[in-house]
C-alpha cells in the first residue's frame, strides 16, 4: 500500500538517533518489499529484532497437494471440516486445513476458538477473509479488530497472532500468496492513490491506530518459510517479546477492508468478473460478489452466461445470501466451487429462467481466479461432494 501512516513515537528524521526515556537507543528496523525498491516501513524496537535464543523445526499441518484428475468441477463443504464443538480447541494458525493450492497461492479454512501462537509467513502475504465471528489480530505494528466480512491483509513476515472474541467460532478463509497482495494496478494512480473509478478508497482501509507493547521473555514465534521441497516451518524463541515497537511509519503495514464497503459496479447487461475485483497477487486475483442491483436492460439475463475461462481455475467461496446461479446444486453457506480451466461452467439448470426479471441479488461470495491449475489439499478431499460434477446433466456414472 502506497498510503502513508505513522503510529507512536518516531524521530523527525529517518535513520537518526531515537532515544529511550532512559537515554538508550531504540533499534530501527526497515521492513521492506522487493529489496529496497518498493513499499516499506520503519519500526522502532525496545529490543534487538534479530536476537533469538533457539530455533527448532515446526511441523506444519498437512501441506500435501494432489492433481485434480480426472478433471472435474468440485463442490467442497468447508463447514464439515470442523464438526460439532471441534472449533473450540482450534486456532487460526495450527489448525487451518489446506483445501486447494498451487505454486502461487494456497487456500485454507479454519474455525477457531483459541488464541493462536505468534506466527509469521515468510513466503508471501496473507489475505484472510472473516466469514463469521470476531477477533483481535495482534501484530508487531499494533492491534487490528476484525469482524465478519473483513479482509485482513498481512504483509509477508508480519509477526502476529489471532485472538478470537465472543461465544461463536471465528470462521476464516485463508488465502496465502507466494507474492504480495495489493489492490489492482488499474485502480491506482502512478503514485499509488486509489482512483475515482475504484470500488473503494483509502477511507475504507483500517490500519493499526497505535503500537502494541507486550512484556515477556523466551517467547516462541512460528515461522512459515521456503524449503527445498516446498513449504516448511521453524520455531524461534526470542529472549524478549517481539511486540516491543514504540513507533513506526511508512507504507507497508497490515490493514482490514470490509466487504460491505465495496461499491459494486453494475450495468444494463451482465458485467464480467473483473468489475468485482478487490485484490491481486502474482498469477491470481481476488474478487467479491456483493449484494447489488442487477442488469436493467429489458431483455437482460441477470445470471452469468456459460463460459470457458481457458487460462484460469475459478474458486468461489459462498459466504452469505443466496447465490442465484448455483440454486439446485447443493451449494450453500460455507461451500466452495472449483471450476477448472478446460471445463465450461455456468448456471445450474433452470437458473437462467428463474433469474429473468430480477432487480436485485442478495448474495455474497469471494472468488479466487488462478492462472495455474489448482491441486487438492487434504481439506479439499475431506469436504468433497462427489455428486457435484454431474448436477448439470442430472445423472453421472453412479446414476
């Protein structure tokens, strides 16, 4: 984000002495992207951010991916991954279950009731969509309240933890990139300001308001990072708590954006998915379909046309309302549909006729389109609805 913020105590000039009340020096840390050639922030620590006293392997949840072969559209029922009261002992970091992934992005799901350990992803940014529930995301930059409908954007290597609040589970749809996640370039001026045609603006983005300083010694932090055979983990122990930043400023920081602040773009006839885009990463985009007025040409067909998006796989997470094009398919709240490249997809039988004359769609979905094929994680296999591929025809191999 090229949107400058500052919080807490910082010196008037960067890379100059910033002293504690006792006369000592704070440790200045530059957290920056793409070497020294992109967005960055300067953080001022009470301790030394490089100091560790132990490092041991951290065994990640199952990261195995298998091909979607034979090639089929899939329906995954994510709520079945955390039945009954299992969520009460789960946390957002250790218990997320890998659903889909490729070399650019991994998609997981979790329902949690416990506070997570301190954690950072050193592979790429994370975009966590809060399907339901509330939490405080404590970060090295400060605390972020998160609520239903929030996207929580966590830049690569941001140390943080999730603390659920309230009696209900925190349901989180986790999009982990191998790159950075940002607003689409076409929404931005050449200097990084969100333009007038963008469906949201800087006022809708909420960063930490003040630093968060926590006391502690011998504090564990889980780090997800690259290994020779994929994603691996390390458990660091810091001599003092890493939440020791008294001030920071810059253009790189975690923030939230609530889906209710996305202003939908509509037209006389059906608008394609790019008008619903909210973020992008390397080789993937994130879109959201929100409640909106629909097509108003007198002969319009409000639901999508059948389409072969030959360069990408389409993942739709259904998180509210009633998605008109999927009525009759078994898809509901907490479902994912995967429509892979190479398979033409579109409305379920009867959906086109039912949509005629509609003026408003009350639906909410988060879409990820990837430009490399997605493979299936253990959570995807565990939540698969085996009959979905045959719902357009009304019969399949076991009929």
